[in-house]
C-alpha cells in the first residue's frame, strides 16, 4: 500500500525544536521531489520546504535559517528539523512527494508552539 506517514509533531515552547519524520511505503523516494507543507487554522496550505532528487533544497522565507529539510534514501524517509520555533509556526505539517504526474500526501502531524 502506497502511503506517507508523518510523525514527530507535538507541543513545544517558543524557541524550542522539533524534528518531523515522514516514512514512505509503496514508493521509493529517491526519484521524487519531496516537500513539507503546513496549514494553520483558517489559512491556506503553504509550502515550507522542498528538496529535489539531486539534493538541492528550497525554503519559504519565513523558515529560512531555522528549518532544515533532509532525506535518507536508504531508509526511504524525509525529515524536517525545526529550530527556534515561533508561535506562528503552529500548524498541521504535511509531507508531500511528487514525481511526474504522481503526487502523494501524508495525513499530517500537528505542531503547536506555545508557552
């Protein structure tokens, strides 16, 4: 069965860190563009970061210097290291994998930044 499963979300204080993980099954991620998106209450889903199959990565301005995307092709996993978290980072975070016409989403993991 083809699926992406996120984990690692939770409640963290401002300035704290979290590491999100996305495990893929039924597909091999090494050829895919992988990315992380987020959706806050009442807002549209937005792109946070993505990484091409060649390892080049891109970040939204709001997270540059704080978040780092990575991939482990051997483990078929994608990660998002989030440091210096702010309350405005609170959202449901989704893993995404795209290759040609194929576009897959995980179910999301909640990240809440609050004191």
